[in-house]
C-alpha cells in the first residue's frame, strides 16, 4: 500500500497564513484600542507585559496543537490534503468582555488593574466552560442535524465576516480593490501566478504599494487613507522584549472574593456556552469539508488554551475559528497554522504589533477573509442534504438579525439623540424603515442558539421526525425562559442578557421572553398532536425533492 506523505509546509500555506495573520492582527489591534477604554493604555505594563504576551502564548499553543492534530489525521487516513483547524482570539468574547465586564468595573473602581483582574476571571471562566463542554460535544453533534450546525456559521459569515469586509473594500476602493481582484482571480479560478507566487502574498504586496504610493499621486481621491512614517516611528518606540508573566496570583486574589464577581456570571456563563456551541459548529464544518476531527480533544485544547491565556495575563478567550473550508479550499495544510502562531508570538513578545499595522494596511488582506466567508456560506447549503436547504435558510435569519441589531446599536451610539432604551420604553413596536427594533434585539440575543434550534426544527420536520422537532422546541422554550435567548435588558444603548436568576435593573428597560417560551411549547404541542408522537423516516420522494413550495 502506498503511503501519502503529509508535508510540513506547502506553498499554499502562505495564502492561509496571510488570511489567519490578518485576522489575528485585527484582534490584537482591537485589544490595544479597546483596552484604552478600561484605563489600560497602549504603552502600559498591563498591556505590553501581560495581555499581549499571554494572548500570543495561548495562540501559539492552540496552533501547535491543531497542526499536530492535522498530522495525526493525515497519518491515520493516509491523506496529504488535511487542513488544520484555524485558531485565534474569540472576537465576540473580546467585545462582550470589554464592554460588559471590564469597562463597568473600571467605571465603578477607576482602577485599570481591577478591570484587568475581572477580565482574567471572565477569560478563565470561559476556558473552564469550554473544557467541560468537550465531554458532551460529540454526543450533541450526533443528535443535531448538520443543517442546524452549519446554518449558524453561514449567518455569521454573511453578516459579521463577508458583509463587514465587503464594506471595508468599498470604503477604501483604491487600496482594497486591486488586492481583491488578485484574491478572487487566484482562489476562484485557480489561476497560477508567475513564479508560483501565492495569491495572498501578491495581494498584500500590491495593497501595501497602493496604500503608500497613491496618496502621493492622487491625493484628492485618497482622503483619510494616507500612510504615515511618523506613525511607524511612534509605534517602534514601544518595541522591546516582553517575556510572558504569570498572572495566576492576581486571578486568585479575585476568585477568593465571590461577592466581587458573581454578578458578572450573567455575562460570562452565556458567552461560555456560546463558545462551546461555536466550537462544535466549526468542527462539524471541518468534517463537512472532508477533515473529520474528534470534538473532544479539539475542544479540550481550546479550553486549555483559554485557561492558559488567563493565567498568563490575557483577558480574551481563544477559539477554533470559523472558516476551515475556506483555508482548505485555498490549499492550506498545517504549516499555515504553525507560521501564524510563531508570527503572533514574535510581534507580541517584541512589542511590534503596532509597527506591523502601520506598515501594512488592513485593506490589503481583507479580501482573503471575505472569500473565506463566502465559502462558509456556500458550504452550509452544499454539505447539507438538498432537502434541508430551507432549514439552512431559516437558520440564517437570527444571525442576520444580530448583524442588523449591531448596526442599529452602533448608529444610535454615534448619532446621539434618543437612546435605544428610550425608544423601546416608549413604544415596544417602534419601526425603522419597516423593521421592528424590538424584533431585531429579541432575535439577536442568543442568536447562535436560535439559529441552530430553528434550523434543527425545520430539518426534523422535513424528515418527518415530529417527536425530535418537539424536543428541539422544548429546548428552545427552556432557553427562552432561562434567558439564554430572546430576553434582554437595555441601559441607554447597551444591550445585556437578562437571565432569569438575576434581578431587574431599575435604571434600564427589561424584556422577559416568557411569551416566546410559551410559543415554543405551542410549537411542540402542535408537532406532536398534528404530526404524530413518533419519528418517521422521510419518504423517498421527500428525500429527493424536499418540500414543495
């Protein structure tokens, strides 16, 4: 029997590296910018000696593990086309922990260190929840239709990846569109470039040249996009050697005082559950693309990586990234993951994160990430049974609503005037251009769960599994009653989860999802009474054609 040799690196790993590097670099820059809102400045010891090195070590740990896991899978299945799971900073957790954990602590205590400590606890809690979730992940995946797992990722890809980066391309067209053309040409048509240069590398090069050269040639068309050598010099002043520091003692000091942190579990607990579900969905996405990784070790490593981050001073969980099919499609294997881990480690330990960002414009590489979002969306339909296409489509809606709610919330924050709290307190049925404001917020809360559950209900009904559809409906009801989905609390323009065991804030507007929970119970009763109490396999005609519209 001939054995396939799995390479340590391939040329296409460079494309994958640039895509993952750009994504991780964006997260690091977000950390630098947003930590300033918590009193942690860009040149502070907390950021340079704890947060960034801690994040880098956790990223390196995960990238090395998932590269090793890819090598093991390739050896076990005698294949040379295995792609490692992508890994990096968890963007939703980053934003939520900054705005709903660290900033409130800083505002209450006026202490950057107190905000940092609470961020460490939030990160540690997420890691523990992810670690424990690994022991039930495989079972949950077996019981959940693939359409339910993949439609959630497609919804996120449409709104939070593809749409976001498409807007950035059209915001700075003279910098971003030429690199985008290179990426689309090389990844869609598989056109070979001269000297077998990776498309991602060429995109970064031409985008960087455009960003530096065009402002000098046509300044009237390059407003707000000029690169600045002084900014590079300023960023370089922060360069140095910042080895990792142990932060476990600071975390332990806070853990010993439950009264300080128990209230924040209403944020930490649901985010931890979201991360567990998201990891399962990304592992399922990899399996649909041809790389079947066992969920338990992958999620255990994810949980350990996040715990390591907290013990080394980072407040921000790591995660298995959305987009494995995109990296696999571009020909990446395991080398791109190792390259990314080493690169992120070097720039964080040397304090040169800002320098890189001042040399290479974000627009030079965002088309690669846009392409990954498109592949994820396509996979949700292609890898699910044809008859489940309506289930995939239904599962997109909550994620798109979440994107719309995010845009609406940001617009209100930027525009001033009435707050979201004032609008909904006055009239719960307020419409904006035909869209219900309350409806967007309701679907946005816990949308990862809602996406998966709605798609699962639809897939079960298509297959004639009425009892299973009823069970999913009861699960949806419980989530609504507990507050993991649909319930919310708004203070000004800040939207918070409203868990059943927490008290209402007298200064905010609170919506309990009791009616929605009852509605899901009516779903279950309808499916059982009118459909039947048994799961019956779909007929051959239904298998082939799916539901007729």
